[in-house]
C-alpha cells in the first residue's frame, strides 16, 4: 500500500528555470516530510525537510511547501542547474520509519 | 562526524546461493538502522529496521533476514537467493524518531 505517491515519473526543465516536484500522501498521521536526491548507483542524500507545524521551509535554492488539508507537498528548485539532474524522492514519517514515493527523475536541459 | 559503510558495491550471485551484506556506522551510538531496496524503476522499499541490538522488525515478508549483532552493525542475509531479489540495496541510519536518514552508497545485487 503506497502511502506516499509521486505521480510524475519524470520532469524536464530548462537550465535557470523553476523545477516543481509534487508529492501526495494518504496517511494523516504523517507529521514530518523530507526530500532526497539520488544519483545512479549512489545512496540518496538528504535535501530538505518540513514539519507539519509549518507550511513552508526554505534552504538556498530549495523550498518545500506543505498543504496538510490536501495532504500534498511540493519541492521548488530555483534556479535549476545541470547538477540538479537526478531522481528526487519524497518521504514521510510519523515515527522513525520513512515511507518513500517512487521518485521523479529530473532532467535539466542546457 | 558520522559515517556509514556498506559493502560490497556490486554483487552477482546465482539463484539459490546465500547472501550476506554488511553495513557499519561510525561516530554515533545506538542508531536506528534500516535496510531498503530499490527495484529497477521503482521507489525505496523498507525491508527491515532495528532500534537496538537484537531488535529486528520486518516490513515485507520474503526470503531475506536481518541481524544486528553489534550496536553499529547491520547485516542482511538470505539462505537461497531468488531472481526477484535483484535490486539496489541500501543501508541507512538515523538518530531517532522524526530524524532524517543517512544512507550508505548501496549494493547492486544481480541474481542470475
């Protein structure tokens, strides 16, 4: 049972423009949300997180937005750079186990 | 600083052979430890997690098992591999509840 869903398997964006990645969850108990970035044949690396008491968290070029009523979060990357080309995973938890989405492959075009 | 080591990086095994993947964490005490698997073109599936020595919880019924013989050591095993066990296996640790996970570099397992 997939509790975290990323419905867009891929996203192509031009360098310098905004990348918007979306994520939906079904478990209303989730109260901590994270985004990870993964390159091929490597482990995922943590990007940014947000607690359910907030609706926005920003770290440099990365901003995560949380809409609890819609059970939806999004990651904005501005501006997109070639090094941002990777797979992005959304994750959620209400304890110490993270549930991950299927990932969105981002390709940044020059 | 904390580091996580996972090996081997690549493994090719015949069907029916045993498996042992090892993961160790340095620079922290009593971490929560995890094994995830990423099948081709799919997301990260939690296989096992441990909140302490000898405490193992299984998320998905399968022919894999996990053990935690020491505080910072986590082992993934199988007595007989299946073709469906192929995938990218990731070990991870966290400091506790509502904490981010730190992942190892992964093991690409191909069962032929």
